[in-house]
């Protein structure tokens, strides 16, 4: 039986949290990870320009990796470009969106914090999820400008500045009418890399919702429904990370990818 070939895409290293969950859910799968490090970080991009960038980059990555399924392991890319990607390419896509629905189901206080990138916080898609699933809750959205970069630095072996981290996450810990935030949505795939540190600087314990395992189950379902191409010559080996800029070839970066299950790398030069 042929192994499903799965391409996981993010702006940087955050999607490795999803890749880890997919590898656990589907140990037989052929996984290739891709990071648009030339365009990182996505939070500051204008919508139209970013959508055009993502569609272009995914086209090149799909041509190179010839995947059976593509996982957009990035909330920003999913909320801004998923419809355009599905229009442009025939391969099935699995996206990542802020886990508002499970947060609304789990909160006891009715007060939810959502940590996300500035772009995801401003997207209409995010607000639509809140109106649909958490209309009965008080939801505090916070676009953390530096959190994704802090997560990447941690993965590269740098010490986390706990004071800076505390300032980044503080706005989602709120008190209202005798209650307080009891669930925090990690609305960027980078953020679960910092769960322990966030819990350490948090003013009180909360439930942190990391959607990685739910995404992995969805990927497995889609792969099961999708005809597999089988073995194809000249595609990246299992455990390869494809970078869009050679600047990601620094030894600490490649070491970080290796420790997360992607010891091989190649560069598909796609400058901004």
C-alpha cells in the first residue's frame, strides 16, 4: 500500500506543532514540511499581497513535492488564502483556524482569551467564528506582535525573555463581573511551542487549547478519502523541510528542524 505524501506549510516553524501531531496520528505517512521563511512573519503583510504570495509559493511547493494532501499549518494563511488555494489547485487542503468552538464548549466562566497574530485577529473569518460559536461568551482577542518570533527563537535554542512574554500574553487574562478568563485559545501554530512558558507567566491557571491533534485527525480522514499517487521519483525525502530563502540555512535553524523530525532540507528560492 502506498504511503500518503503530505505537505505541511507555514510561514516559519510554528507548523511543526501540527507536523508532530500528524506524525503521531499517521506514522506511515511521507511528510514534507515547508516554511516561507522569505516572507516570515506574515502578521504585518497587507491582505491582498499576502494572499497572492501564498498562492504563488504553494504552487511552487506543490510542483516540487507532488503531495496527496496539503496542510496549511498556519492560521493567518488559512483565514486569508484557503478559498483562493482551493480555486487554484486540485490537491485537497486542510486548514487551521482559531479553536473558538471548543473554547466556547469548555469555558465555565464564559470569558475566553484568544492569542493570535495581528492579522488573524483582524480577519472577518475570526469574528465570524466568535459570532457563530461564542456569541454567549465574552471573548478577548489579542494580536500578539512578537509571540511567533519568540517561539522561533526558543526553538533555535535561545532563552525566552519571560518579562517580554508576560507583556505579550497579559491582555487575554481578564476579569469581568466576578469571573475571569478560564480558557485561552492558542490561535497561531507557533504558540504551543511556548505553552509551558506562558503558563509560568500567566496570572492564574487556564485551559490552553492547541488544535494540533484535531487537525491531525482531519488530515488522516482526508488522506483516507484521497487517492494516493504512489511512489514518484525526484520528490523530497520524508523528513525534508523546504525553505523559500537560503537565509534559513543557519546551523541553529536546521538543528531546530532536525530535532522536530525534519533533518533534511532544501531551498526553493522564492524571494519576496
